[in-house]
C-alpha cells in the first residue's frame, strides 16, 4: 500500500468557542432557496434566535417554507430586506439569478454567503468589490444537517473568505458557520478554490467513484454465474456495515474489524485491483477539475439540454440491479432491520 509522500498539511478545527453569533444577531438573514440546504440552514438559524426570511420562486419549496413558518418573498425582495444573504440556490442557475435579482440590490451593508466555491471560483459570478464575500459549507446533505442539529449534534464543515472589505469577514464567516450548526462538530478554514476542487473531486474520482466500482463488482459476479441476490449482498448491501465501522472507530481498526481472513485479503490483495493506475487517473481528474474542464463540460451539457445526463440517468434506472435492490430495500423497511 503506497503512502502519501512529503509533509502532510494539517488544518485547525474551529468550534463554537471560536465564534461570536452576536455579530449577526441583529442582522436579517435572507436564505435564498429552500431546497436541500436551504430548509436546514434556515431552520437551524431560526432555532438560535436569528431573524430569517426566505427568498424563493413560487414552487413546492416555497410552499414548504411557509408550512415551516417562514415568511417567503421573491428573491430580489429578500436581498433588499436582508443583510446576510445565503446563496443556496442550485449552482447551475446561480449566475443568472445573481445578475437579475441579487447584484442590482447589493450594498455595502450586505454580506454575501456561498455554500460552494463553484460559481465564484470559476468566474460564473463576480461579486461587487464593496462587500464581504464568505463561505460556509456543511459537508453533507441538508436533511442530515437538520437532523443532527435537532438532536443537539453537528456535522463537519468548511468556512472561508473571498473578500474582506470590513475587516470582519473571517469572524462573520465563523458566526454564520455557528448559525447553521457546523461549529458544533467543527469546521476548518478553506478557500473558494480549495473547497470546489475537493468537492468536485469527491463527486468524480472520490466518493462517487464507489458507485461505478460497486456496479462493476456486481456485474462481474453476475457474469460469473452468481445470483443477483448473492452479488448484491456481497457488494452494495455490505457497504453499510463497513461505513458504520469506519464512523465508529479509527480507520485502521475498522479495516481489521472483520475476520482474520477478511482483514488479510483487504490489506494484501485489494491493491491488485485498485492499482497505481487508479492513483494516476485520480491525479489526472483532479488536474482537469482545477483547470475548469469539468465546469466547461457541464456548462456545454446544460446548453445542449442535458442529453448525456438524461441518458446516464436512464441507464442507471434500468440497470439489472434495480430489481434485487428493490427486494433488499423492501425487506429492510418491513423488518425494521438492516
């Protein structure tokens, strides 16, 4: 097993003791978008006594926000009335909405908060130079952000500064991070460029690469004559147990948590499949992400009406694994077990 070479960089973990929520207590928070992150962050901030309104187009998310007790107004009005603006609408529409409904109403009294470095780092949005621009990012989906917060817990996250006009941007970023709940666990400081590079890497060569890896393993077992149930059980189904082990104990202990046979094979034979060629392909993917190639491809895909994405979604929905996974999921729900 190859080891990382050179000095390994470490980051400081910031917690609630490092932040002052009072910096935004008297400022109206405008949450733009009430989707995955919007609903979680708006509710977490309101639970801490912050004054929150929601800016959203009239759709099912606006209806949900009203049902959750928020005042919902058009995005432009939310910007005019708010002082801390949380940009939580999807990446692919941020630039257009920023140009039409956000930028015309920004003043020096605003703080613009992003939950991803995507639009700013790749030049899709150039914020005005007269206001603070910061980053506050939970490292998981909004449903988990809200669920953990409601249980008195937190999730890991990032925060950062793109523009510091007031001299308070760092402290404001920490205050927002505290407001959305990520300082309960802890957050590290990053740049917009670092955040988006790591995030897109996880969505291509990193975590999301597991989907392709597991599907390939499933297909190899099917080709060898094993049943779909056996193939699914030994690939997708057992991932849950590995992940739970990794979350409960140090990685080295989790790897050795199974039988001696499983430990021996995991530590001595998996390198025959996950070869140095995979490492090099990961490096190439990271370089392409940092060069903006992935963003260019996604922009072109959207201009064309997303034909490739539509086809890939269809393929994954029609994959032979769909029937057997349906059985396992139904049994899990019916039994109340795992």
